C-alpha cells in the first residue's frame, strides 16, 4: 500500500515535494465540521488539541478561520506528522503549533504534562475519523484521558460514523463496517451507547449529537 494513503480504502494524491498530503475526506467534511466547531469557539480564546490530525489540512484551515485559537495538531502516523509540519510551514500561521506524535492507547497519550510551552488545559479536543480505524483500546484511551486535558468549560468533539443501540444508521455504514473488520478485526464503527459508558467512566457526558453529511455525526462531550 502506498505511503500516501490518507483514509481507509482511498488513496490521496502523491505528496507534494515539501511533504504535504492531500486527503479527499478533508474536501468533503471540513466545512460541515467547522459549522459545528465555530458555534462553540465563537468569541472564545484558548487552545484546541487535535487528536489524529491526519494530513494537517483541518488544523491549518480551522486555525486560519479562528485566529484567536491556538491549534495543537497530533497524529500517530509518522507520514502524517511530516505532512502536518509541511502544511504548517506552507500556511505560515502563528496559531498552529508544531505537530507531536500521540498514541491514544497509552495512559498519557505520549504527550507532555503542562510545562512552559504545553498548555495546562484545552478549550476543546477534536478527534475526527480515528476510532473506527483503530483498535477499541484507542477509544478507551481517548475517554480515559480526555477530561484531564479539558478546561472545566471545554468540549470533546468526536466526528465520524457511529452505530446507535447496535444498529447502523445507513446501509452504506453497515457495508463500510464490514470492510473495516475484514481488513482488521480490531477496527469497526463504534456504538454511541458504548462510547457514553466510556465517557462516564472518564468523567464526561454526552451533551449533543449532531447529524452530519454522509451518515456521520459529531458527538460532543463535556465534563459531568
């Protein structure tokens, strides 16, 4: 499989000479995601931690639209980390920090504690199109640690396809889930009910479920 595959089953264009990757999903979903994020971010200042930033396109686009918000991109994939750094250099935005490698299955996500550079807490966490293309331990790790990183008024935004009470929300999602599990039995579309249980154990509660195009949702979690 080429090293510029940037979403499951769909290869983007080969990287630019500077290392920038182009994800087809970005062009489809960044506007709807922003419509939800912008409502929460409007009039606020602070930091957003993006978990699984992929190519880095969301980070630079959202940072461009919200100059008072500082964006902290992360990813587990080394190719993505390089692409994020390249997009950051290309965009030349003061409010995008250098990318860091993060592993949500680790207890500390592999990220530093608060120091002179790293914020003590974040206004929001964004995790888009991650937990269905990762083992369930990634979802468990996400919710076990998310409240630690959130400000008291902060929110976790989780974007992607989800099941509801054991049922897929569309036949296309059921087919997608089968293809995910055929490629890796540890992957698959997660059920909102299971995520609510993980959130409760981590001190979070589901505060809103926002329908999105292409049978996706944004789940918004806040402190209990």
